[in-house]
C-alpha cells in the first residue's frame, strides 16, 4: 500500500513540475537557464546527490566554484534548475531583501517540524520582527557576558570527565570528542537558557535531544526524493503527511518537540514565580530575562518564550559542538598550530591569577580568536541556505559573468518561484576575499592582512556562518563565548593528536557533521595531559 502511495505522489509531482515549467516559460524574462553549470548525471536527482551527498562534503561544490565561479546553476530533481550564488553583491541583495527571498517549502517544512511554528525562525514578516525584537534582551553582549561563569563551569566538567578516564600507564586518552562536546554543549545551553542543569530536566527529554542529534547525522537519496515530493505539495497536505508518517525519525522529532514545549512551559512558570517573589536575578538566564521583559510590558507573550525551547536547545548546542570538534581535529592534524595559542592562554591565565581575578577577557586573546574565526569560516554549520524568489526580481553581481550564449552581464533576472542556493561555504572560500590559500585552514590569515575588508553581511567577522540580514542568528555571541571558554580549557591542559589510521568524513545533514568510516557520527582524537 505504501508503495502505491509513493508512486501516485511521484507521478503527481512530475506532472505538476511539467506544468510549472510550461507556465513559467510564458512569464517574464529570465537568464537563469543561460548560466553555465555542471552537466547533470540524472534526470530524477540532477546534481543533488553530488551536491548534498558526496563522500566528503564539498567534493563537487568547491570544484564547481573553482570551475564556474561564484555564480552557476545545477540541476535538481526532474530537470529543475537551482541557482547557486557565492557572489558578494548577490548575497547582500538576498539577505537585505527578506520580503523578496523567502524560505522554500522543504526548508519551511523542516523548520516547522523540528522547531515548531511558534519559533522565531518559522515566523515571517512583522510577526518575525516582533518576536526577534522581544527576544533580544536575552542575547545582548551584556547578557551573554553574564553567562560566562556557566560556560566555564561546564568546560571544567569536560576536564573532569577526561581526568576520570586517565590511565597512569597510558600517555594519552583516545576519546570521541564529538560525543563529549555534544553532551557538554547540551549541558551549557540547558543552564544558560532554562537556568537548570540537565540533571534537573526530564531524563526522557535529555535522551531524546541527544538521540535526535545522532539520528539526523545521516541522509540517503530517498530523503532527497521525499523532500522533492513533499515540497511540491500544498502546505496543508504536507503537514498532514509529516505529522502522520510512522517513520523513526519523525516519531523522535515529534517526541523531542513535545518534550521541549513541556520543559519550556515549566521553566517559564518557575521563572514567573521566582521573579514575583524576588528570589532570582533578572538576568540569571535567558528565560528569566525574557519573562522579566514580558512582566515589564515587552512585546512577547509567555507562549512566545517557551515556543523557542526546541530551537534553542537543538540549534544552540549541536552546531557549536560540531564546529569545535572540526576545529580541534585541525589542531590535532597540525600540532604546530597548538603551541602559540596555548602559550597565549597560559599567559592570560597566569595574569588573571596574579591580579586575583576570575574574570578572563576572552576577546583579548588574538591568537585564540583567529583560530575561532578560521574554524567558523572553514566549517560553517549550515554550508548552504535555500531561498525562493517571492516575485520576479533582478539580482546584482559584483563581477560580470559570461552566459552560455556568449553574452556578458552583471545581473541575473529571475522569476517568482526560482530556488536560490546561498553557498555559504563556497563564499567563505572565495580567494578574492579570504586570500589565495582560501581552501587551506590557516588561522593566521586573520592576523596578517590576508582577509580583504568588505561590507559586512553577517553579524561577525564578515562571515555568513551566522547567516545575515534581518534573519541573522540571534545566538552568535553564545557560540563565540562557548568556543572561547571550551578551547581555553582544553588547549591549556591537553595536547591533541590524531589516532593511527584516522579517518574523517564531513557530511551535511541539516548541519555539517563529522562521521567515521562506518557513517556514524564520531570524531576521535588522542588527548595527552600537559597540565
């Protein structure tokens, strides 16, 4: 029975796409089909298997960027064209025009399914603006700095965990750093957002969150085809199917979101009681800050606050843990990269001890922060972002491109409904901006003038790792501070090397994730105690 349903849906999608292409052929002008790109190996999948499921993420994408430049097209399912952009002016135009470029149906479906329809990322227009403005008190620079002791306490917990595994007869510990950092990031986000350790949360909620991050680390061609089919359906039918398909992933997803809502409701209720009784600091954690803002007449409702729980607990921890793991692996690959940042950290810790202060100014560590910037540049959590043109429009380009008909142009004319892929990872490897060795992991580029100053389109270091424009990530300061604290803790106490026979794959499954040779989420390092 299930086979026939899939067959009927597939035929329906094919007919709809043929109609869509015929309808668009008589609409306004477009030069997208004249933009060069790689040949398509499949009519069903186009270039999507190469783009999304290569053995190593970027195997094809980075080659295409070199061959065709920062503007090219690839084929999607059933011959449909995707416009891929890593051009600076084009990206500025897209991120500064949120009403012209909206989430595509597949991405919108994922966002609503994973984070819920009340989450800020799922909201549109004025409702998104209202919600974003109301959430800001919990994410200001001052607010994030007040969470520093929490991050430091969690980081010390990582060291304590490693110490408990030390063997006097063994010079080093072999550890899945991905698992360790994922657990620590979840601990940190729980305390920072909800104001309680994971030991005080529903054990099922904790387990479901960690299970979800690992279950979503793999994708198959059938997932891409399912996205194509579901994305072509009307929103109400798409919701019915997603809410009722009895797959393992969807069951876990629904359970995670339900448990997150319950944890959020409980936390909001507790914060209200504590604030009314004057028993808590108004900025002790994100939810307390937001509840206090509501009590002071802010634009949010209590439902708005707990509606962000799933988003903050998942997105707030997983991406940071993965980026940290990738960065530590680069340090382990090249031990010379460790020495100078470690010396800088030791000097800073020694000065703090001499001055009898427990407040470390992490922003004053140039070598450490150069390494963090390079990790964020080289391993963006979301290497691609999908947008759809909400109306016929023209996208400006920084440089002229040559179309397949030989014409030169500095603008792309696109029709309503055109899918645009923002190549975040490709943009962050453009040699004209990041230097001739942009495809090499080299933190010193941030200190020696290799990075060309440009008009900022992201909230930090001109990177797009945190997206840009009106939808840039509110929690980017969280990520920076968490990375600063955890790297200081680990680098100051441990030397990192790669185990013999080390094998690492980088896959894209919602975010960039590390996989071992068996396709399981894992990144194993050898860690030797030095302090």
